[in-house]
């Protein structure tokens, strides 16, 4: 067990609102963890476990899986179609899309009627431990092509010229959480209440190897769901995707990068890479605007930006504050399944920070290249 350091790591913040006490305390604690040299706090920051969502953290040697989170590789996919927003003019058209999304892309694997094959790039036997291989062969295959719950979503959107866009937010499902838990079991390095793994040991290399497998799973999962959406829209409306417009990024990972003339392990938990010119997607909450962006390459932010609006209220607080009528009012003008109104209260738009404020707070981290508004939202209940 390592004692917290007396001197804290360097800290830079980009805030959309004053930092609340719980966030400040969590960040101050992590700043004193062994080997942490810098933390960058994004405007969507909020408390979630040992390390806040909306942070990028640099170490030299130690890996802190809690600074990545369990949903390794969680991220975004966006793509345009050769169609306009008037493709969804009424409840009949929207209902047809929602019904097929529910059939072809269930939120949970228990609801599915068919499975999709894992791509050749995802071989369960490549994972480092028998328990992970077994999970990938079983639950991994069952969950592949499913959305997940919580804040994961599929949206149909329109840009400023009314072109139709798809946006997907999802992650590595059970695989990422299992990678985190299996590699933390038996860990002997602890600092600031967090477990760490030495990247230069065989255990550290095994974590990084399995972490990359989970990232690939998450990206392939989003691509598989996007293909299902393409097939739905093609069948219903005879439209085609514009594959050259595709944007892909993830915001939960750790990787070695060069910063300030040093080789550092950059942990991002709810923080999107924002290298100069790098395309990215910053979603709002369902019912609000989202943004396609390019990174500005801000060194002080560890080349990172916000990954979304960020929660304003916890899920429990949101359920206490907003009822079904509130949700429907906040979703005015956006098609969704009203039968899920009660289940989706914790995801109501006003449960999240104002996305416009978030984007203003990080104007030196990314530049906006496109603004999209939601037309239809599919989430699991």
C-alpha cells in the first residue's frame, strides 16, 4: 500500500460551471496518487467511482484501470445518408424505424432473436486469461450487436442543411468490465484508494493487451449496429449511407503517447482525444444539439476534450426530479418510444449540463465543424 504523495500532480481545468465539492475532493485525491504527473479536467466532469468522468490523466509507468472505467472503448460513430430530415415526417414513419431498431438492435442480449458473428479481428482465444476467453465466447457473442442501457443511444439527426445523419453511442458491454475486474484481482499496488498495475510487468502488458481487445470489440459493435441501421433505412426508405462521412472515436481508454517531450500513459475516462485536426463527436443529451468537431491540439489538456454534455444530476436525483410528463415535454419534437417514458426519466435532457455551455468552455480544445439536431432517439428501457 502506497501512501498518498504530499505534492499533488499538475492540474488544468476547462469548466462549464463551478466545480462542486464531491468533484473537487475526488480530483484532489487522484492528484496525490503515485506516479500521476498531470490531470486535465473537461467541462463535462462529474463524479463516477474513484475517478471522475470527464478527466484525462497522465502517468509514467503505472496503469490505473479506474481512470479508464469498466466500459473500455465506449465511444461514438456518426455517418450521413443521402437523404434529408423530411424522411421522418410523422409518427407512422418514426414508429416503423423504432420498431425495427428494437427488433434488430436490442438494448440487452436477452431481448434478441438472432446473434451476429464476431468479426475475424476478434478472436476470443487472443485474450490473456481463460475466464475472459470463456466470457467472450459466451456473453460476448450474445451481446455483440446490442446497444446496452444507461446513456447509450442510437439517434437519427439532421445537420444545418437538413441532411440525415446517424449517431451511435455504445461501448464494450460486459467484456470491458470483465477486463477491468479480472486484472484488478490480486493487484498489490494501491494508492489514493485506487489499485494500479505496473505497465512494465507481464501483468501490465496483459491488461493493455486485453484492454485493446475490448476497444476493438466496442468499435466493431458500433459498426455492426450501424450496418443494421443502414439495412433498416434502406428497406424502409431506399436510402444509402455516405460512408466517406463516417466519424469514429472512443473516450474510455489508456495508451502511451508523447507529451511535453515525455512518453506518458494517458488515461481518458469520458474524455475524447483532440489532437490537431482529429475528427470527433460530442453528443448533447437526447433532445438537444450534438456537434461534430476537430481537435485543436491543446497540449495542456493532454490533447483531450469533453466527450459529451456530462451529467448535472445523478440517475437517482433525475428520477426524483423529473416525471414522465417532464420527459415528454423535454423531448418535444423528437421521436422516441413513449412506452419507455418512465424508464428514461433518468436520461431526460435536463439531467445533463447545457451542451452549449460545455462547448463554449472548451473552445480552445476543439472547433465545431457541424451541428446536428435530434430527429429520433432509440434507447433501451
